[in-house]
C-alpha cells in the first residue's frame, strides 16, 4: 500500500512521522511525504527512500485576519494540488501528524474517498487534528484525551536512538548529572534563570546546558559569574546521549521531548512554555507529573521555588525512582499505529 505522510516544520510533528514512515517501509509499504522542505524535515527524512512534495502553508492560529484570509486561499489551492498528487501517486491512505499543513491534505483525501488517520502528540488536540478527527478512520493519541471519536491511545512514536537505554559507563562520585535544554531554539527563561537557580546546589552537580542559537556567550557568562562549571553548547547533535548521560533533565514540556525523556527512564523538571497554543505544554507536563515522572515549574513562580524543586529532586533522590520507570507506551507506539492501520485497511 502507498501512504501519504503529512507533517511539517516542528520536530514534534516530523520525527513521529519519520518513525512511522520507517516502520511502514519495513513492512513493504510505500510512503509519499508532504511537508514544507525545511531543515528539520530534510534531516528527519534523509534515510527514507520516499518521494517528497513541498507545500507553502502559513500557520492559522494566533494570526491576524489578513494572514488568516491568505491561509484560507492557500488551503484551497493546496487541496487541488494534492488531489493531483493523490491521483498521480495512487495513494491508499493518509496519516497526518498535526499542523495546519495537514488540513488541505485531509480534505483532499476526503474528497477522493481515501481513509484518513491522524496522530496527536500533545495532551490536548490541536486545531488541525480536531478538524480532521471528525472524519478520520482512527485518531491516534500520544497522551490519553477524553471524548475523541474513533480514538486509540498509541503513545508517541519515538526514534530508535531514544529506545536504547544502556546505562552510561561514566561515574562521578557524589555528583548528580543534569542535562538542561530549552529545545533546539533555546529558551530565554531557562537560559537566564537556571544558572541562578543552580548556584546554591552547584557543588553537587555536573551540568550540560543546550542554550540554542546565538545564546552561547551569554549563558556561559551566567555560569562563570556564579563560579559554576558547566558545559554549554548551542546545540548537542546527539540529545539522546545527553539524556542517557544525565540523572535527570530540565526541559520545556513539548510532547515528543517528554516522551523521549521518559522512554529513556529519566524524569524531568518541566518548565512549560507559557504561551503555547491551548496551553498544551502545561497540560503535557501535568500528565507526566501525574505519572510520577517529573516535577512541574511555571515561569510565574518565584525563582526560589525553582531552586527548591531542584533541591527536592536531589535530596529525595527522585531521579532514582524515575530510573525505575517501566512505561513502554511510546517505545511501542509506531508498531501500534502501523498494526492498527493495516488491520483497518485489510478488513
């Protein structure tokens, strides 16, 4: 069978799409990739032997009325373009991983009578998936969400490198290893406040901090001014190795990042992005906290609480209990999704 795989722009959409595509290819299916052609997509799809088509699509949520009108015209134009792609490639089904780019693809498939499947990474369904869920054959969920029709809790498909969790061979007497990341773009709040919060605890810690593009000198100077020895890089090319190295992680609360961290049997101090759409990062963090795999800290809380929460993780040795996590929801997610789709299409 031949599948239209639709994902774009963010790693949270693109990496699950690449993981499911790889599983489909291993099962002797074919995949046609729809995206915007950005760097994240290029890197994620480089090992897939699949045809790619690029669409130009702007975001819709949070934009002014003129951009929204422009986006609606883009949707209409792309529907007609994708109908041609579907016909040319003889597509059997579509899997959309969220983002507004999946809307014209889903509508085009609906018009052609082709089954549509969605995957929602977050603990709240995004606008695009919410729209497509009305006619989707199955809506796969990375976290459990109530009242979604035709839904299956699959977990979030994660890359193989985040599944292999052989313990690090490095040992440091009386030192707790902390990996800090605000994502590939960095986080102003984490970059400015974490060095300050760690200062009273620094003698007990080994620190690696991913600060994001153009933030290196500023973050290094923050640590140096407090006499904290930390390895600071704009970007670690192998984040899975840093998570494996760490005892726990300080992170934003993107769905895929948290899925990867917990799948590697690590816990996190989670600092949600406060202006995330539908406050989904806070809701993701609450899910992980309820699982007993992390502690939530909000930006509007006093900086002293940030220190207290890190100290709580260290003093109570919460990271040891986190390391005993046996949850495999995300490890098996790609297999669950592909199996369910195959069974549906082979009825």
